[in-house]
């Protein structure tokens, strides 16, 4: 990557202002015209203990994931930050408080842990804040000032972001933070810089002025709004809660309705009910919520009612790890319900993709009369990226125009060439029909005749096949080298950023490599996937779960072997891990022992 | 097996690092902490004149690769200022509010540049060369062909002066009692040595007493004013008037200190758990019946190694080495001080 490519990690304890400092940093960098990817890790507890880390990658060119090694670590709490010193690259910087007010236990100070090839910068962050603003609460902002001074980043952009951050608070709060920043800046600017971290001015392009910082959840909200969401029903759950919170601010302004229900079962029931009534309706939840929704999801499939369910995965099973990321709800998203309940599942791979998938989800749900799941995970939901909003709304307006009424009773579930039946809203003249969770005939009336169940099952499945060719939606996309290659990397969801970075790194090492993202997980775009397999001697599938759920899905669908690379740590995949497997596969054709296994159709079916 | 011994070494120069490496060789289980206020790993300060030869990156000055500290399992604590040593409880107090215990301590904190009291008010107008950071600042302040006024001219300064002259700079040496420090020069030898400096290209101002330093701006922003009213101007003024032992953090350590830490021939202080090596210590000389400083880069390194061996059970004396020698060879000054 040319130009700036810098990753800064800020680590502190809950209550230290770690995430707030990271937020100011990333917004400032975006404001200056850099590309930014940022991701915060924080404890499930609200305040008082627990580790928080804000990581911000700042680059001149588009980056696709966080880097494994940060260039700079800012410690606001040595006890939490010391375990992360090893994540700082050689000749990178470690900034820490060299005058903490409390007695430090022997060996508990950062200076004892900075690696010999790293550069320690001790700064009296607490004292700087206290002297400048009268209290130590601006220690995090003083650290930002120090950072800006050390790396010669113009302070004006920071000051602008700080003003915005504290807008609405008493003026004294803003003033104190500005003073802490300025004081930190002066100290940082006077420090002799010994590391080799550099920042070049951003290459500000015309589109840069329109760039905004957005999370995956934020982009999902924008997508739902631009697609004309009319009803939202939800129950709070990490990491999906912010979707409802933001919709609650926006939807009433647009005449739309949002209701916090008593639980997830009610939320999806109301969503399906609204969809049945013709509204563009959605809900959002996480894995535990999706588990509760499974029965009603089946109703949506059986009754062929459009609805959108946004699922942001977190560590599981059960309550699991609410604030840690995982890609382990794939099976439940694709298969979770009683019976053969095929539905459409979209898994965006970046923040912009969240916008597109959320926006397209309503179109798909209506065109194919089925629930559509938009599958995110915490890493994507909470990850910030700079994105360029479209100049015009790319999503089709609600297409429903009422039933095409012919003679006789309305055949709501009639077989058609597309397997998509005519649809009527309740109460529409000529559209009277029965709707039920029971298997039914074309009129919707209950029927358990063998031939009827077979026909309806086929219809419910085959009507979705065309979804893989939905206009304006990327269901799968290949990157990197074209034609035959020794190793291809197949990925989905948030992990694909790391996959792309690994692919670029492999290419830079001279290893021919390709990668494909699969956005539509159900139904699978098999034509794309099989073409990918045809070109790759080995297919590596990295994902954040223990079992290799996507690998199983691919093996089952293609009958082809893959090499799995699974991680269930609650943290994002590491580029180096993927790259290491690519190297190994390219060199030996064998996966690393204990890390991956190669299983074919037999294994996946056994 | 008991707990491994905890060795603390204050100072990460050649004495400190040499001691740490020697301790590791003799005690594989030891916990070794090398403490320094510097932000950089071990580099040779006598290589700093290389900055005027085009070296810009501190990594090019490293005495050992950074990996060596891990290989030897030496904890390197940089950016750590020691504010106090408690010789009774065997602890080190850091400025960052941490107390570290030790079983044996070696102090090799070296010395800071000495400045005659008459000029102490002008310290802020002087440039330093004692660390990489200071050396870089000084180099940036001296343009190509620029002028350096050197007060005193100890052997550290003269080493730099030769490099400056060799790289096309002008050096004005203002002599005083510290010229050629730590050599003690007999009056009859002084003239020959000064002539040798002049022959090398160094301009000598001898016998004039500086009374003030001024910031006058312009092309040569520093001006030295002499008692006779004359002046000399340069881009920078640097004082090289010998070393002053850095012992201020030891004042309550309960060890005997005169100008430096007083140690016996085995480099052990009046506290059995504390040793000292290098420019910070005065060593008992049986021959001289008194405590003496032993300067010179080679002596410093050897002291560190001997102290380390003694801390790990040996009983080795730092015997009076050959006195430092200085002479003129082929028109240039040679000194055993500069031997590594």
C-alpha cells in the first residue's frame, strides 16, 4: 500500500474514555480525507472494570481489514494494555503515562514491557490534563493531543471533531477537553520522535468531501430507510440494539412506525404481520433472538410473507459472549426453523455492503415472498469504515400493486412459471384467501395431501432460485488472479476483509491467488462457486466459528473438498493466519496440522 | 532451588550492557533488569560523531541487535527515571511511582557534561551531544560548512571536533582547564598538543576566559563573549569540560559518595548489595592510597564486566590499568581514551 497506512490502538479500562478517544481519532482522520477502518472491543459490563480497545487503521488507499500489528499503542491503563504490547510492530511506538497517581505494582508499569525494538514514549498524561483543564478526566484527550503533536497531525481537525463530540454538553466540558488536547499537543510536538511511523498528507479526492464514517449497523439502518421501511419491531440485544436505536430516531420523522416489543417472538410475529398487511417491515436481533424467532420464521416461509430480519452474530451458544464477534449463526440463519424452510440469506462483507444488502432485502422479500435474513456479526456491525453515500437512492420503491384478480376464488398460492404466486393484501377486493402455518393448497386452505405437500415444497424452494440473479445485487464476486491458481480463498461476512488483505499479501509475495466473497448464502450462487472451484487447486475457507459452518455448506452443495481455517476466539480473523495457510497450501498442498482439515463430500455427509 | 537472584543495573551504556551479558553468562536463572532513562536500546555514544558522516537512523548506531535482549532474557526498562535507591530495603523507586526490588544492584549511570559555574546561566544556549537525540538536534543546527565553538575540549569533544573538521566544518576550540580531560597534561606538553590541533584545522582560542553566551540570531546565532571584550560566533556552542557523575538519585541510598560512588577494587560500594562501574565511580587505588576515577571507553566496559563477575561470586579486582596516554603521532593526536 502506498502512502499512509497506520494503525493506532488505544487501550484502557471501561471509564477511561478509550472508546471516546478512538471515536474522535477515527472521525478526525476521516474528516482529513483518509480512509479509515475502526473497530472497538469492550466488555459486556457498562463501566468500572474490563478492558476496552479502540483500533483505528488510517490509510491513503482503501484497506479492507484491521492489521494484525498496530503501529502505535496508547495505554490509558497499563494493566490492560501490557498484554497487547506484542501487537505493536518493531520500531512502532508505545505511549503510556509516566506519572500515574496510584502506586504501580512491581512490574506493572508499561516501561517494563515495551519490547526492545519498540519505542517507548512516557508522557504525564494525567498531569497534562490536570494542569490544562483542572481535572484528570481529559487524560484520554490529552493522549490524543500528544499523538497529534508527535506525528505532526494538524490539530485543527481534532479540535473540530472534539467540538462536535461535546456539542450539547456544557461549554465548560468542551473547553476542558480542548485545553487537555492542546496541552497534550504541545508536549507531543516537543518530543523527539524515534519511531519510524509516518503520516503523509491524505490524497484528498473529489469524492472525499462526501465521505462519511459509518458502522455496519449504521449502514444497515441507512439501507432500510432508503428502501422505505415502514414498520420495525424489535427487542434490544447486543450487537443489534443500535439498529433499533437509530431507526427510532429516524422512522417517526418519515411517518414510519417502530415498536419495541416484549420479546423477540413478538417482534418477528409483528414483522410478519406487518409484511402480510403489505408494509415493508423488519426486525433486528442477534443469535439468541434468532433462536426464539425460529418458529415464526417458519410461518413466514410457509405463509410466503415478505419480511426482513437483520441478525448480528455474537459469540455463542446461549448468552455466549455478547460483546465478542463470531460467525457461528450461519447454520441457524440458513436452516433454522422446523421443516424445509428455505429462505434468502444475505451476508454483506463490509459496511457499504450492509447498506446494499439491507436496501435490497425488501426487494428480494417482496419479489420472492419470503423472509430475508441479512446476516452481520459484531465485527461488522460495530466496525467503522469511510463510505461514500450514493448520490441517488439505488433501491426500488415498493412494487406491490395489489392482486391480479381473475374469475373465481383468489389462488394465493397458485403455481406459476416463476413459482411466485399472486399476492393480495388482507381486505382487498377479489383477494380473499386463507393464510396459515399449516400446509395448504393453492387457495391457502389446509391440506396434507402428499402430492400437495410435495408441490408446495418444490414451489417454496424453486421460487428462490432466481434470487441469485436479482438485478443490482452482487451475490458473489471474485477478486485477484484470473484463471487457474494453486490457492483460492472462499469467504463470507466480515472475515472477507482479512481474506482480501491476505490475498493481496500473497500476490505481493509472488503467489498466484484469488478470493471470492459469497454474499448470498441461501440460495447459494452455485454457478459462481463452481466456476471458482474449477480454477483453484485448493480452496481455503476461513471463518469465525469452530465447526466450519460455511465450509460444510459449500462441501454439501458442491461435493468438493475445501480446507477449513476456523477460529472461535471472539476476535476477528488474522490476516497472517490466512496468509500462512495460503503459503502452506501453495507449497505443500497440505493444511497445517491441528489448524485445518480437508474434508470432502463424504465427511460433510457423514 | 531458591528464587533466582534479581539483578538491577542502572545505565544501559557499554558498562551496563556488558555487565548484563556477563551476569547472564554466569547465572542463567537470574532475573536481570537493565534500567535506563533513554528511550533507545544500547548504542555506543562514541559513535555519535557519525551523525556528521551521514548516519541519520539510530538503528545504524546500535551496538547489538535488539533481539539480543530477548535472547539473553534481559529486561530492558527504557524511559524509566530512577529517583531513589533504598540501600536498606534494596529497592529502586521510579518516577512513574513503581518500586522495584533487587538483590544486587550495579550503578553505571555515567556522567553528565560538566559546565563551569560561571557559564551555568547560559546552559539553555548550549548544544549537547550526550545522547542520540541531542546529537541530532546539534547536527541540524550546524549547516554544511558551519561553525562549532567548543568550550573546553575534553577527549569526547575532540573526537567530535576531528569529525567536524574532516567533514568540512569549522571548529573553534576555547581552551580551559578541562581541555584534554581526563588527561592531565603537563605544561610543557600542552603546546605540542595544541599545535597538533591547529595543524588538524581546529582554530584555537587559548588564554581567554568566556564570560557570557549570547543569542544574536542571524547566520551565526551564538556568540561567546570573553573577559577581554572579544567575541567569537558560531552556529552552536558546545561545552566539553569533562564528566560529572550522575549520582543524585543515590543521595539517600546509604552508600559513600564523594564526587562519584566510592567503591573498593572489586567495585563494591559501602553497601554489600550495591556495585558501581564506569564514570560514576571512584575506585580505591592501593597504589595511590586514594579513590580515583578511571575514564576511557575501554576501562568503562571492563569495569562493567568485572563488577558483574563479582556480583555473581567472583572476587576480581579492577587493578590499576595503565594510565591513559596521549601523544602526537604523525601530526595527529592519539589517546588511549578512545580505545574501545
